[in-house]
């Protein structure tokens, strides 16, 4: 087992407003259970994360529109409250890129990995990632950056529908816009309509050739690259369930050893000179078996706890050990281990709790225990967040259901209104003969429209 330096606190930063970000709770628990004083800079006052007994203190975050200098000011204030140097771990892209931009100004207050200046931004930007992949010889789907709606429509024809539409800097998407970081586009008209929302999205639209796969096509690689370039605390995993289904976050993941994919990831990391925590998303082409890199996230993935190995090491603990100059234990992989996000995969969570997972290993060896995002590896260790999750999740689902119902009702009324307008000449003609006034009919039609 490793021994973290509990004299050195940890500061976790997340700018994104997401009360159900289970990766944040995973990081709080991972370090807090080892006796590290954990400070969280996030808008999680009303999140289940705030209920964790492993969280020492919460601090107000910078606004979602904050500049790197705004983030720097917040982190300096937090450092003054903490009172001593701390390991700083951004948990989202916006935080990771802001920290990279002001790294030198934070160097005397925080312990940080040191990738090449500006590298995290080039890796997180999906437009720049394609060029980096070409330089280091890693497969990447053909990608087009259209400049007009007509170009977007033509790109779908050239690439072949369906295509994957992505915003190059998804962390800039405003909340409430209805825009998602990645969607499947099936026609030129859809692509043109999406391009027209570029100004609202805040970054360029990318259209990417769809890589055909199957039920086991989506893979991810997590890890931490230390000061000397060694990779610690991660592995290769397979996405079993996603939310949303087509291109969403991992709802159920499995640790699945793939030596070829691990070697590919290490070659990529060495080729770009990366340092720090990483989360890579790959898709395996069912036709050729080739792994295509889709995303490079310069921070922990939300499901990073899947790769807590036999020594208890995960990417967050590896980062704390390395940055405090403590040795990181040799890897002790646990292939077959599962990670389940209960609110996104409730049926899988129930089955996993009631039925032991089957494995191809020898009968003498029990399969690794599954970890639940909110209940954790040990439900009795920190029960309050899971209980609070279900209270908040019920309200969240109810609000969305009501909104969908209201939207559906509005669409029905609009349809009825349109049909009423289409038939109104005949109606008016018939009613005029019977002595009904024009104004009375118009008022009835207006009542349907206003409703």
C-alpha cells in the first residue's frame, strides 16, 4: 500500500456547473480516505458531493465565463485560506486550461505537473487534436471544419452520412442552450442547421467521419504521467453502457486489458510530451480493428475510480504521490472490475448488487468488486451522498418530465392551430351562410393559438 503525505492538502477545481458530477465525489473520497485534507472549489453547495464526510471545505468557484486571470485570483484566495502549498487537480477541461494558462503565477502556491506550455489546450481542442494525431501517427477519424452552413451540408455528403458533429471547444457551450458536445447528424440539412448555431456555441463546428463499431467499440484509457514521463494509476477500459446511448458519458464501464491500446496510448503521450492526469476516448473500427482517438481530456475522467488497482492506486492518488515526491506503487491491475453510475444505469446497478459478476477467470479467484459512483466501494463508509443523490435526482427527473410534457402539449396545440388555419376558409364560408359573424370565428381560432 502507498502512503500519501497527509501534510499536503489537495485542492480540486471544477468550473462546470453540474450537481451530478460523480467524478468530483470520487476524487474527494479517494484522497480524503487516505487522510488528505480535501478542499473543493466548485458550485456544489447543493450537490450530493457537499454531504461527503471526506470533504474538508468548499470554496466558491469562478463563474463559468471566467478568464484565466479570474481563475488565478480565486485560486490565490483559496490558497491563502488553506495556508500552505497544496496539490491542485482540475476536474474539467475549462479548469485544466485556465490553470495551464496561469501556471507560473500559481507555482509558489500549488504543486502542479508541468506539460509543455499550451499543450493541454491543443489536446482538448478537438480541431487541433487531429493535427497532433497525424504528427505522432495515431489514427483519427477524417475531420472537416466547415465555414458556412452550405459547407457543412457538403461535408456530410463528402464524408457519408451519418457523421459525428462536435464543437471544437465544448467547455464553452452555454448552459440552457440545448447544444451537446457531440451528436450524430444524419443529413446535410441537419448539419447546416447546426452550423447556424456556431455563434451560440462559442467555438467551431467539426464534422467527423463516423467510425462503425459494435457493442464493444467504445474504449477509454486513463492514467497519470509523472514528472519523469512514467505512466501510473490507470488502464484500458470498455464502455458497456452510455448516457445518452449514442455518444454519452460512461454509465457502466469495465476494466478490460488491451496491451495494444495501452502501448498506443503511451506512444501518443510520449510523442506530445504530456505530463499530468489524462482521459483518452477511443473507438475501435469494426472493419479493421483500428483504434481511432476521439478525445484527449487533460484531467481525470468521471469514471477514473474504475482503475483503482490492487494497491488502491488511482490517477488522483498517483498525482498526489508523484507531486509530493512519494513513490508510486507498481501497478496491480484488476481486469474485470466494473464501475456503475447508479442514476444513469439503475437496472444495472440493481443487478450488480444482487448478482455477483461472472468472469472467465479460474474459480479460485473471485472477480473484482464493482464500484458504484455514488455509493462508492464501501456503501457504509460515506452513505450521505448516495442518499442525497436520490432525493435530488427524483426532483431532477420530475422537472424534466414536466418540461417534456409541457413541450409536447405545446406542439399538439400548435399543430391543432395550424390545421384550424388551413380549414378556416371553408369553415368561414359555411358559418357566414348561417349568420355567424367573422369576428366570432376569428376569436375562437385565436383562443386555440394562444392556448
